[in-house]
C-alpha cells in the first residue's frame, strides 16, 4: 500500500539550513553522549546507594531510624531515574545520527525518522515536566492542608 502525501507547500532545505542541521547534529550527539555518561554514573551510584545510606546512618550514631528496605528503595529510585532518563537521551542520539545522514545523503527517510525522534525527545520531556509540576502542586496543597490542620489542634 503506497502512502499518499499532501503537499501544502514546498519546503526546501538550502545550504544554510543544511549547515544548521549539521551543527545541530554535532551538539545533539555531544549532549546525548554526556547524557549516557551521566545516566551510567547515576546507575552506578544507585548500586552503591544502599551502602552509602548504611554508612551515613552509622556515621550519625544512629540518630535516625534505618532499615534495609530504605537502602533498597534508594537503589530502586536511582535505577528508575537512570532508566527514565535513558530514553530521551537515546532518542536524541538517534536524531543526531539520522539528521546527519539525511543531510549528507539527501535521504528523505532518514530526515523523517530524525524529526520523529526529535519530536519524541520533546514529547517525553514535556510529559515528565507535566508529571513533575503535578507532583509539586499536590505537595504544596498537602503542605497547606497539613499546616491548616496543625494550627487547629
């Protein structure tokens, strides 16, 4: 089955736009590689989070209650952060490699794939931003309710 295309207007990628895309691909690849490195460090830190928590607990002379499940929770939290951060970084890396290929070889499929991956980066990070803002708003409301209930008692 052949895909039908509707052309609303002609879009041309001139030499200036190609240069911008080449430079964008370099920066995107640089940022993606840095992202992979930092996500790896977060994952490694996650594996040691239980030991770090235990050491901090012992160094404070038992001022706080400590349980092994708290250390395991920290491990899971760090690993979850690394996994969640991995996907937009992967999409950014794929954008960088495919946009460069599209510009260098005038390949429409690579251009389409690259722009789809760029869309995925923004969509993923946008959803994470909405989730983060929602958590903050819920926390603010919870603190306000807690403060009102504390002043009544």
